[in-house]
C-alpha cells in the first residue's frame, strides 16, 4: 500500500472527466431517455387487451432480458453492419460506428427493463381508483390522464432513477467496442504511467461517490412520495 | 310513480360461476333501500351494476329511465347520474380534499374552477370538514375520508346515491359520523341504495330492505315487515337475522 503513487491523477483529470466521463454520460442520457420512451410504448402495448398488440411487447421484453448486455453490444457492432449492407444491397458492410452501436444497444436493452417498471407502476394503482373515476363519470382518457397516470408516475419515478443509475454503471462495458468511457480513460492513463491500481481505485471511488449520493437522493424522493400516497 | 332504478332479470357470471341470478328490482325516487345478506351473496356486485361498473350478461338495467347495459349507452354520462361511495373510500390520493371534490365537477359537468370550489366548500361544510380542505386524504382518519367521499359523490349533484358497505372498513368509533351524514341525506329526500350490515341504520332510515343470498334477491319488503314479522320471512333470512341481531 505504501508505494501507491496517485500523482499521475491530478494532471489527467481533464482527460478523465472531460472526455471519458462525457462519453459515459452521453450513453447514459441517450439510453435512459430513449429507453424510457420506448419503454412507455412497450408498457402500453403490454397492457393492451388485444393479444396481437401485447404479445410482441412480451416477446421483446423477455428477449432482451434474457440476453447478456455485452452480447447485444457485440451484435450491434459486428453483425448489424452486415445485415444493413444486405438490406441496402450494398457491396460493403455499412459502418455503424462504436458510439452509435452503443447508443442503439443500450437503448434497446434498457427499454425492456424500463417497460417493466412502467407497467408495474401503472398496475400498482388500485382497481378501486378505476371504479371511483368511472363512478364520477370520467371518460377512459380522463381517468388515465387525471387519476391513473399521476399516481403511476409517483410509483415509477424512483425505480426509473435507480435503473438509470445501474445503466450509468453498465456503460463501462463499452470498452469491448473500443470506446473510451470514464473507466476506459482511466485504464489508458494507468497503462501509460504504470499506475493501473491507483487509477482503478480512483475510478471505483468516483463511481461509488456518484452512485451513493444519487441513490440517497432517490431514497429521499421515494420517502416523500410515500407520504403523499 | 316514476322508477329511479329498474333492474329486470339481471344475471351475471364470472366464468362458469353465476354471481347474480335473475335479479329484478324497482326503486322509486326518494326511496331509501338497504341491501343486506351474507358475504359473497352478490350485494356489492348488484349495486355496482346499477351504474355500470360491473357489466352483466343478461337482463336490463335502467337508471333514471336511461338504459345502462347497452353497447350504445354513454356510460360516463349515465354514471354521473348516480353518486357512489365505496368501502375503501377510494379518494384520489394525489389530490387534496378540495381537489378531490372538484375533479368531476370541472371535467365531467364542465363547471368553472371557481364554481366547483364554491360547491365543494359548501359540501365540505355540510359534512363538517371544511377546515380540512387543503389536506391530502392520507392525513385524514377513515371516518373523515369517507365523509369526503360522500361529499365528492354529492358534488356531482346526483339523483341517486349508491353506498357500497360505507362503514365496514371503519373503526367502530367512526361509524356513527358517517351514518349521521347518510341519515341527513335520507331525511332530505335523496334516493339511496345502501349495502350495509348496520341493521340499526336500516331500521331507522330505510324504507325497504332487500335480502340477498347466493346471488338471488330472496326478500324485498318494507322495513317494518323485515324486522317485526320475522316468521313471515324466508328461512334463509331468518337464519341471517338471528345471527346478526343476536347482540
């Protein structure tokens, strides 16, 4: 322990956060917003009474939840260029690019999880609320808009934030397609200076502080919403 | 006299199980009718068919002479004719007390916010809760929540009030404050259908008692006959009465 040398970190902070963390945050934000949007559609489909609408959503959700994320990233990076090339009748594979592959694979993967959170948030609203809304004469859409969705949103915001936090951690997997995220940037520095241990310790501490603080905040938000319910 | 509520040979099945068997019933304007019977006898289901919350497979239901169980029926419009109070209150937890009373008035009746609030406040005063108007339902006791729920139903100016076991989820000391509000309503001439086990309330306030068992209307008679002419009742009703009137 005594001969750990952290001196290479301060001059590298600009690179670690200005470039590495930016990639990490970009993937997190794109995949979280895209995934929640797609998740909303999937959840609405899944709750439909028409089987031809609900079954595709169930298949999608189960498909993506039963595959390792890393496999999906590989698929989009290596396989999709050939598929696109074949679809577009191009003689060469169509270049997707590492960052686009990451955006697409994380979005599609997370959407499956977000969809389940949204669905259970809606289903957690008691059936009696539906009766009460109908009894005062609200139409179906008024009921969803003024009674069900506001309560469902309160149910689902904390777990959606927690899931986004997991996504933030999982983005470190993009090293497999040679993208330099926060973790990747740190190992670049560590390899250059021969201080891998120090850099990894620093990365671990950074992830811990960020995630710990955010998860505490989410818990507080959750408690506040419980008292309103 | 014009019937406010009319059920004609209503039957309902949950899969293969028949919960309502050929139920027929007429309730006139201004009448107070109590529905009682053992649990699982279909009382709650029956009262929910009146405003179309529970669909039925056979028979005809009319509310203020408008057909309820019809594909063409404008259910939201018809449902607003009847106010309903539930066993578990079902106030909207994300809205405060006054907002609970205003939602239907504004969205369904098209009243302005100001008019809805004025009406809401006068109803809250009537149930003795105007000082709680800014609280959220979770901050109120069960009895208070149920009184707000009654005020919410009244805010729609209903012609009929439906009560589905309004006191059975309440602590004993809160039952009376709710029954008092209901008794006042009955005295003012509101048409009321009440599913309840409160036999004291039934005896004092109701005009008629309907006794249900196994999805059938077994008895439909005047209050005096139900309680005082016990020998004249069906065996099932006698058995039920002997159980609930023992203490």
